[in-house]
């Protein structure tokens, strides 16, 4: 994708969805164990780039933060509201129940373009969440 060196999916406006993906990943972030760090000092865990861009987790702190753009908050709020609505098969969860997603989007009374943008954002969040959920199993 031209102008998108990270190859992130683009949203309707053509900008990459890196902040939305990061926000969804932050929902499933857990403090790394000593084994995860593999001998690194916790200070080495966050790269200088992460420290400069606020995508930084203080490993000694109780809480963490992720600098999220305002436009990404509504899809994350909707996902948090629906995070128990997974379709599950013998291999575990495989996707959100879109009957519930569509119902909630309909209740919001969004204009068609906003509806499509929210649905596209939900698919991004769903993909990130599914990777995190299946990784931990």
C-alpha cells in the first residue's frame, strides 16, 4: 500500500488503522513474565520508539496506558460491550456473533457511511482479539 510502510489495513479515509489495532491489542496485554523477557532487563523491553510514541508499558506499574485516537474509541467501546458474544466451535472461538453486532449497530441509528466504518473497525478489533484469545489457548 502506497504511503503505508507497515502494511496495516486502511480504513475508509485511507489512513492505516495502527492505533485501532494497538488499542485492541492493549485490551489483551498482560505483564510479561521473566520467561517472556528471556533474560532482558525490563528497561530493555520497551524500545526507544515505543517510549517516544506513548506505546509504552511500565512493567513495575500497576496500570498501563495506550495513546488512542478519539475516533477509535467508539469501536473499542462497542467491542468491550460485545466481548462475550463469540461464536465458538470445537476448536474454540472463531468469530463474533454478527447478529448481535448488527443489532447493536442498528440500535445506534448510524448513518450508512458511519455504520460501514464502525463495522469495518469491529472486524479489525475482532481479528486482533481472536489472535490474542487463540494465542493464549
